């Protein structure tokens, strides 16, 4: 593995070479998120030399260093989808929905989930790296992989500190946004390491990096601590962004998160079309595969938003 310094230098060099791009957010996410999204979703990269378990050798997710054609290097969490695209604690549409929903009420410097995108790789390509994999959907020799930008400079220690929340307004903003996010998605896995805080001085961002046990997922046996609101005040700007949402907007943004078509026996990502079945999160029809949240899952998010705003209006929750 390259050192942290060399990875950051390579990433920033690639960034500087692209005129017109926005400046980097901070040291945790050194490139604009849309640049990272594009690289992970579409840009060609070299087959990784090795897939290393994220937390243990046999972990279902791997830590992968990706080298792109333009020379950019990104350390990435790599998670192949299960056969059929849905299994407890491996639900690609939940991970992608969690990344997308934050965009509806948070600004980019406050994003809680690092860039997370679906990527299709051919079965033949994947087997050259690891032959212990199956095609994700019938009729296509392809594997759906969820790629998430791997954060630098974070820890799972001291993520929530009530005394710090009361004394440090910047920490309070980041924590309140993160906790509101985990509440809205009904985050149901308190496994250590799922919530992280920056170790860089001056910007104590809080991140949620594993969101597959959420929405209508069964609860994890590690607890459901993060779906509860732990504080009673929240950034006013975040609350006003929530007020501007509607259930129809949630359906438009989250109903179809990604769409693929079978072309010459392999899946190809295409632009989203009309929802094939709002009652199902994984839809397959005439060579088309869609993933998204169901109407019921979206309605439950909306209900939580309305309940949260009602508590603010009643004075039970305040803003700052």
C-alpha cells in the first residue's frame, strides 16, 4: 500500500491538473465528491493486485487501492453484491440510498456518508482478482460492486461526547447532522467502526460509513443505538432544508437509484427510467435491472421527517 502522504499527493496532483474544478473539502475528503463519484462509477482502473478484508481477512468488504488511467489513486471500500442483489447486511440499494438522501438536506462539506456508488465489472475481470464470486443477476456475466471512498484520518473513538457537544459548536453541528441522518435512515447496526470522527484538528466531521442495516432491514445483533436522537438541538439550516422537502421529491430521488441493461450478456449502466415496480427494491424486467427504495421505505423516511419537524415546532427540539 502507498503511504497516506503519497496517496494524498497523487490525488491532489490529479485534482490540480483539472481546471475549473472546485477546491477540495478538507483532508478527510481531499477531492470534490462529484469528482470522486465519477472516478468510482465510470473511470477505467487497473485490476487491483489484492483484495484485503476491511476489518479482518474474511470480511465481506475489502479495502482496495484503485489506480485510474489519469494517475489518480483512491483507497476504496469494495463490496460485491450478493446473488440477486439483496441479503441481510449486504443491500447495495441501502448503501447508495444513504449516500443520496444526505444530499437532500446537507451541504457537501457536511456530508456524513463518503462518496458511494454502484459499479459493474465483468465476471471474467473479477475472477482474475478473486474467483470466489457469482454473477449478481441471472442472464448477465457481471458483478455489481458498491464502491465507497475510504476515509483518511478518522477514528471510532469519542464519536459522541455530550460534554463536547455542549462546548464546541462546530462539533455540535457535525454530530447533530450525523445523528439526524442516522435517525432518518433508521440506522440499525451499532457495530464499532460504523460511525467515525475526523482526527484532523479544526474540523471534527462525523461520518457514517456502513449503512446496509437501515431503512426496513432487520436489526443487527450489535444494537440500534444510532437510530435514536441523542441531542435536542440541530443546525437551523439543516432543519430548513428538511422543511423544503416533499414526499414526492423523495420518491423522485430515491425510487430509482441506478438502472442497468443487459447488453451482449453483460450489465451496462444506463440512465434511470420510470420505476418498474415501486413495491420492490430490486426490479428485473425484459433485460432491465433497477435498484431503489420501495414506496413503503420512502414513506417511512417521510414519516420520520414529519415527526422530527413537529418536535421542532412544538419546542421539544431547538435549533442553533
